[in-house]
C-alpha cells in the first residue's frame, strides 16, 4: 500500500509525466500553434493589398480623379513658369523702352516690342501701332488704347488662374459621386440573400466610398490652396503692369506736349495769369 501511494505521488509531482498526461489526455485535440513566428508567411492578410490596388478597385470614378490630378499638376508647373514678373514687365525691356521713348524712336521701340513677349510689350505695341497709323490722334485716344489692351491682358491672366478653382470644386464633387455609388453598392449587398458573402460586399462598398471621398478632397484642397497663391500673385503682377503702362504713357505725354504734335501753350507773364 505504501509503495502504491509512493508511485501515485511520484506521478503527480513529476513535471514530465504531468505534461505527457496533459498532452495526451485528449487524443483528438491538435497541438497548439506557436505563439509568435518571424517567418514571412504569417503576415496579416490586411496588409497584402497595396495602395495602388485599393485605388484601382475603388471604381471608375477614380479614373476621372486621376486624370484631373494629372491636369492639376500640369497647370501648377505651367503657372510656376509663366506667372512671374519677367513675363509681365522685365527690367531690361523697361530700360530699353525708356531710352527709346526719350529719343522719340517709336519705330525702334515697336520693333523691340515685337521681339519681346512681356505683357507690357504687347500694350506698348498696340499703342505704337495706333499712333503710327493715326498721326493726328491725341493722348486721350492713346491712353484709351493702352487701358483696353491692359484690361484684356489682366483678364486673360485672371481667367487662367481660375482653372485651379474649377478643379478645386469639381474634384470633391467627383469624390462625392464615387461615395454615393459605393454606398449604393453596400446597401445592395445588405439586401441580397448571399449569406456571409454579403458582409464582404458590404465592406468593399464602404471602402470604395471612403477612398473616393479621400481622393476628391486630396485633389480639391491643394487646388484651392494653389489658386489662392496664384490669384494673389496675378493681382500683384497686374498692379506692376498698370504701373509700367502709366510710366510709358507719362513719357508719351511728355513727347506729345513738347514734340509739337499738339498745340503748344503760348507762354504768358505771371501778372497776366493773375
């Protein structure tokens, strides 16, 4: 009896035997998997889909948003290169125009204006074309020509910038369209008798809706930011164009007043004027 009790106590207290009993107590049970593994095959499935695949699977609206984003980037690059001070009134052209106007070399200034692409060069070209074709025109008519051409150039500059504002409004609306389509697909999956597969379709529809919303905002917000930046820059350049046009008109007024093209004022004594 004492020997039997000693064997039972040894079996219970021995860890190796206890582990064997625990492991083999349920013959049908599979051994537990290791707690952690560093191998690549145990990466969660949620990270297997790349961002590009997510965007592609978000519906046909993403194609329109991608094309809009490409157009937006191209506009920003073009505006960075064209909306600058050198494209409106460069210092070299203004110095040349000042020197030629003081020499009354209108044909030379007209030739220089034809070779330059600045906005002030186009304004001066229109003025000189009018004055050479209408020698008897007065300064008020020349000023009107300059104001008309300056207004046209300023309007063209402002209209170019508004394309960014259009993109900033269209992109969120396209994203909203993709969102609505994704929600419609999600509710269609809920109403279908597909068993557990409808939850997969539901998650895909919600994912499509959120991706379209995010893409629309990701394009619209930078577009409005760049629109505000280029709008302020365009207004500053328009002010510089107005200042340059005023300077040219002032030089022309001096030539008109002192060159005999208008009736000169007869000098009188100060006592006679008083």
